[in-house]
C-alpha cells in the first residue's frame, strides 16, 4: 500500500523523475504473493493507481542501492537491521517517525482495518516527502 500511495504523491507533485520507489518484504512468508485484496480495495477506494505487484525480499546489497528504507513497524526495522547488519548511513526509518505521533502502523493483516492503515500510511508518506524535500 505504501509504495503506491507514495508513488502517487510524488507523481502528483511532478517529482517522479527524481525517485525510484519499490517495496520489498523482510521475510519469505509472502514471497511471490500478490497484494492483499484489502489493500487493492483501499487503493481503489482512494483512486490510487497501482500495477501488479508480487512480494519480493529485501537483501543486504539493497543497502548500497537505495537512499531510504521505510518500515511500517518496529518488527520491520529489526528485520531490516538483521538483513543489513547495521545502519551506518542512517537510512532506516519507520514511516511514522516523520510525524508527531511516532508509532508503529496498525497492521491490517491482524486488525482488518485497511482504512486506518491507509490513513496512517498517507500521513507518514506526506511527512516523509516533506522531510526529503527539506533535507535535499
């Protein structure tokens, strides 16, 4: 969900040529699976464009290829640190670390509340984009 929300924000602001946005998992649990139907429904509800997306896994070499790594919760961050070994360049963040209310995203896999997840991710993406614009 976050990948497509953020891509939409970036393209709406005319910044698409400056970003490469991709999402990957930190485990093999969903490897090769398409987006959850609840995610697709929520993206459609908000007219967020998306394409076919199948889960792939984050690997250690990704740390050198990307500027930022954004996790949805503390478990994602721990998993990224396990994969990368360390974060010497301070590239790893939770999406809501850029907001006043720094907390984990409520995972809709467990809550069933894709609407709340959409709202939280949208806020996090807006604040992250502002952070990038102000710091680059």
